[in-house]
């Protein structure tokens, strides 16, 4: 059986509101193998983005555990979880999350510099050229189109060659044609690097491009999805 890069075991998440306890996730259990692509789909408010945040150790479950690259994430401190993320995980967000005061090149260099890489500038330049932005190295995000900003975000995510890429509605802020081009690029980079990809989306057509589709309904993996894992 292929080795898992990430395993979600019995994860539940509840929060308190004015009416009492609200269950966001209930008994989520699945794993994703190295090199696999998996889509988490569900309606707005179904809990899919919360699940992705828990998988990354950015949010904590009420119960359950996440094993990421062999580490039990919620046995670790917040700083230790951050160190695991820095070593193994890349992120792509709907809102791009670029540093507005940094150029495209500086945004892509940032994770390499944080990792102490001496080749940060050359590696970032090569990755921006790979995503078609070799002429935009010195541009700030505010003068880039949405599609260009998301390509900078892809370059930043892939430049560190993460074992796992987590993408949260990566085309949500883009028009259909631009979003399709960005996703073509993301899947191409994913194949080139052999990265494991977990993608949150409400777009079933996009999700169908992944090896597996995990459907969340009312905080649970649906029966059909549970059988598939």
C-alpha cells in the first residue's frame, strides 16, 4: 500500500454559538498517499476549508489527530507545527496572500530566504519564468492581474518543492478562462515535482481532475466518499 503523506484520524470540530454547540466536522477519517491528488468538495459552509486548516495544523480539532509526514501534529506545540509546515507544506489561497510591499520576485524568494537558501534569487527567478512571469519580476502585486497574482502564488508554493500542496479554492477569485489556465499550470507543476495535492473546491469539474474526490456534507464525509478511501 502506498505510504501516506497525510492521514486524518477521527477529526471533529465543534464551536460554541448563542444557541449552543455547533458541529462543523464530525468523525472525519481518511489518508492521502504520496504523489496522489485529492479534491475535497462540498457546499459553502460544509466545513471543507476548516478541514484543510486542521490538516495544515493552522486550526486545532476538538477531537482527533492529523499525521503529517509522520508527525502527530497536535502532539506538537504551535512553533513545532509551524516548523513541520515550513519543511513539508506549500499553500495556495483564493485571495493569493501575497505580500503587497514585495515584488513578485521578492514574494517567491521569501520562503527560500526563511529556509536559509543561498540560491533564493536564482531559484525564485527560474520558477517565475516557469509560470510565465519572467517579465514581471520587479512588479508589485497591485499592478498584476488576478491571474498573474495567482501564478506568483503558485511559484511561491512550488519553489520550495513541498511534499504536500494544500490549495483552498485557488480559482475562486478568477474568471473561468483565467482559472482554467491557472489550474492547468498547477496540475503541470504538481506532476513535474511529484507533489501530493489536496484541493478544496466547490467546482466538481475541477475536482474531477484529481485522483479522488472527498465529499463533505453537513460536516461528514459522505458514504460514497468514505467507501472510496
